[in-house]
């Protein structure tokens, strides 16, 4: 038979191990995302690839679009997993609209019309520029359809030229030179 002190020596390392595990489990995690507000858009993450909203927010050429997305309360919807294909008009595209149009759409009483217009710029799924075909029709989030034109490297959507494409964590953003207006 072994002495009792031998059993106590075996228990001490087990007790120390349990104590250290308890201390580690109770310490707060060090890499928690900072929550600023409600919804998916409130998650702060500077490490991951940007989502479609963050891509637009990071571009000074899309400040009008970002203002409109915020006014239409679509930031959280477009920050979700998607996938989304967003056709993002440049500020210059909004400047082509008749004077006062953008300001009028940003008023709270025009929110539904603004949402309709912005949702006409979004398709569910990822549609890469190189996979789009001439005459292809695509259904948009607002229920309307758009038609693509392809001639060599030039791709258009309802006549608006796709200038560039930016991949995002939840889809792709195609930069366009004209605001798409639903019929």
C-alpha cells in the first residue's frame, strides 16, 4: 500500500490545473468586436474584407449613394451576409438627375420611393462582370428587371456603363455612371 502523501502529491497538479483553467475561462476575451449601435452594420471589424456598404462608405465618389442608403434605412439590410450584387452610381451620376431630385428623395416622406430606387440597384447573388451576357435580363430586389448590354469589354446595365467592379465580403459592387430608375 502506498502512503497517503503520495495520493496528495497526485492531487496537487490536478487542483492547480483546474484553478488555472477556471481563471482562463473567466477572463474576458481580448478580440471582441466593438458594438456601436444596433444591427449588423454596428459590428466594427477592421480585419475582414469590407461588405458592400463598407466598400461604398470607403469611396469619396459614392458619398451621395451612402447618404441615400442611410436615409432609406438600408444599411443593415446590405450589411448582412447576402450575397448581393450592387450597382453603385457615382456622385456624378446623381448630379445628372434633374435639380432637386436627390434632395427631394432624401426627405422622410419620400423614404419608400428612395428605397424602391435603391433596391433597383441591388440583385440577390453575385453577378461578376465577365459572366454577364448581352441581352441578359436580371430581376432586382425591388421586383423590377434590368437588361445588360455587352460589346467587347464594355458592359452596360439599362444603358449605364459599368466602370469598375470591387469584390466585397458579401458580394460585389459594380460602379456605374448613371442612376438606374425603375419604370
